[in-house]
């Protein structure tokens, strides 16, 4: 009986003692939890100064190429995605009408130059002729008055002479001479009136010169416009870049200002839309690391160039109006411009709108 109780107590003691394997597993689990927590803590500690976002994309300069003049495209020298250099000829517009306008404008300038030369000569002549005509008119009036005076004396003398000493014919002759002299004076006075406005006549001649000069300037302006139209028949690349979104073909009729295609320049940068709560320590000049979704093997480095003075919604066509209705607060995103400093590879070209993940070191 005693032996049975001893065996029972020994068995219960064994059951109360935990297995060594279970204790080891629990210890390993605790260590793993501690290691994970330590790892998370270390990760957060070493990355406390790094701010990232996946709401970012590449962007750059897109130059719209439009026609300066309307007409049919006679030659189209580029294709989609073709790289062009600054100054390369891209498009030629049929310019036969513009060449005709140029020749007409050149002829108009020549005619205007001839007119102003002629009017300058007339103005110079007028400065001498009109004063001379005034002197002639004044002299003619004086001579006419002298003849009138003499005719009056002759007529009066004939009237005072005794009838027996003269004849009626002599009286009639002197009377006719008096009337003729009187008419000559009236005529000379009229000529003097015509010749007196010397300054007005000269001013009229000068006004014609001024008018001709204005016509010459207008003709030269038309000539300049015609030359511009002829020059604009050839459309050249304003910058190095790739042809994109071409929507014309050879023979297409284009209007003035109509966009034909775009040139995407090699300059690429990043626009990252960070939450407003992430910007408290972000400043221009801080370094950034950039991962490109399309090229996992590409690691770019750059820096913060600038932070936009407004959220994306502030510059939308229809900004939110929070003064009316129910208001739900949402975290706004602010565009941050990041320039790429190094890491670009020509074998992995970046296109506009590619998704990237920038990480800014705000330390």
C-alpha cells in the first residue's frame, strides 16, 4: 500500500514539472518577439529622418509646336518619338501665296520711296516758288496801280481839255484805258490774294511729305510682315527633344496657331505629392533617393528644388468650397519638385508620367 502511494506521488511530481522542450520554444518565441520589436525600433530610429511617398511621377518640359501661318504642309520631316536637335527643320508649309505677298510688299515699298522722294522735291520747290509768286503778285499789283493812276490822269486831262482841242475818240480811248487799268488792278489784287498764304501752301507741301512718309512706314511694316510669313513657312525645333503626339501628315491643311505635335525636352524631374503633415521639416536642398517602378535596378539621387505654395486642389479648375454644406476634413497633398542629380542611364530612359517613389532625408 505504501509503495503504491509513493509511486502515485512520484507520477504526480513528474506531471507537475513542465517539459524542457516546451520551455525552450516559449523562450525562442519571446526572443523572436523581442528581436522584431528591436528591429522595428531600430528601423524607425534610423529612418526617422526619411520621408517617402508613392504618389509621385516624372515630369518635364513639353513644348507645343504650332503653325505661325496657315497653309498646306508641303514637307514633313519628323516622325513620332524621333529625337531632334535645336534648329532642325521639322515642317515646311506651302508658301507660294506668301511669296507673292512678299513681292507685292517689296513693290509697294519701292513705290512709297519714290513718292516720298518726289514730294520732298516738291516741298523744296514750294519753299522757293510760293514766296516768289507772292513777290510777283505784289509787283504786278504795284504796276497795275501805276497804270491805273496814269490812265486816270490821262482821262481827267482829256475831260478838262476844250472840246475844240480834242476829239471824242481821244476821250473814248482814255476812258477805255482807264477801264482796262482798273480791271488790271482788280486782277492783280486777286493774284495777290492767291499768293499771300505762303506758309499755308508750304505747310500743305510738307503735309504731303509727311503723308508719303507714313505710307512708306506702312509699306515697310507690310514688307516685314510678309518676310515673317515667308520665314515662318519653315518650322524649326526650338529645343533638343523627342517628337510626341504628332497629329498631322504631309498635305494636311493647318491653321495659324494649330498645334501639330510636341517636343519633350531631355530635362526630367520629379513631382512628389507629399501629405501636408510630412512637410514640417522638409526644406529645399535636402537630399532625396528615388526608385523607379519601371526600372527596379535604377537608383537615382536628387534634391528638393522647391515646394509648391498651394495644394493640388487649390489650383484645380473647380477648387473645393468648404464654406457651405457639410465639411469633412481630409489631409491635403502638396506638390514637391525634386531634381535628379545622378543615376540616370540612357539604357533606361525616363518618360513623362512614370511612377516613382522618392525618399527625402530631412535630417
